[in-house]
């Protein structure tokens, strides 16, 4: 692990990753890294026809996240500034496995391995999950035009994919804490006490390591 914390917030679409990452950034005065979503020119078409536009969509995300994460060491960690991001690069494989056919995924995975072999790895992962009803309500509430055609079935399967991926990740990386929070039980956007609870858990995870000087 690096000397400066790199925290990632993960979970399915609509669970509140960006809102929580922003709140953590403001509380600790960490740098905030937000993934590029709306700028993806293929995303709207993807939600209308997943099979037709999946490869273009996933490659756009992979290339942009590669650039963003590659800049972390240069602009933040090397200057002793902690970073919180609203995604982990492994999400690319979650989405790609769900949407690409076998031949496309084989090519995609080779590119993914090359691009991520020297990427900075997070010290702590915050994982948010929620029921399908909660995810659909939050997606509707934020009202993104490109998300209006998301299939509930696709979203439900994506949540299951996240659960499986995180379980495997925890077994393969026991040295990286994964803090899990249930979005059905916690509303950190509307309830300050819920946010304080998450901040407290994150603070404890950081204090258990060697980063007490940044808190």
C-alpha cells in the first residue's frame, strides 16, 4: 500500500457513489476524482441497445478511467494529498462481462490487463449496495436523460454482479479493507447522522493504518 490514502467508492448505478465520495472529500479535504459518465457519447445508445453499443461504451470508459487513474500519482499522491474516487477500475470488468460477447470480452480483457497493470491500487474500498426499488427511485430522482431507458432487469443483474465481484475481491485482497453500507438503511444525502456513521467507520479504518496524521 502507498503512504497516502487512495479511497474508492463503489456500487451499482444510482446507489450514491458520487454523493458519498464528494462528502468524504469535503470532510477530510481529500482530492476528489469523479468518473466521466455523461461525456460518453455511446451511453445513451447503449441503454437503448446494449448488444449493439456495448463494446464502444466499455472501451470509452476504460480509456478515460485509465487516463484519470494514471494522473493520480502525478497530481495527488506524489504530492502527499489523499484521494477519494467515486469508482474502482475493476468496475470495467463487471460491466464488460455482463454486456460483451465472448469474443469481444477476450479482446477487452487483454487491453484491460495491459492498461491496469501499473495503476495505483486503493487502500480502502467503500461498497454501497441497495435494493432494486431504491436504485430505481434514486435514478428517477436524479433525472439523467441518458438513464431513462435503463432496464430494471439489467440493473438487478448488475447488483448481483457487484456482490459476486466484491466477495471475490475480499478473498483475493485481504489486506485492502472493504467497508460495506446498505443504502436501504442509510440515506447519507438526507440524513446527517447516517453520513456521520459512514465517516466514523472510514476514520476508524484509516486510524487502524498509518495515516492518522492526515485526519
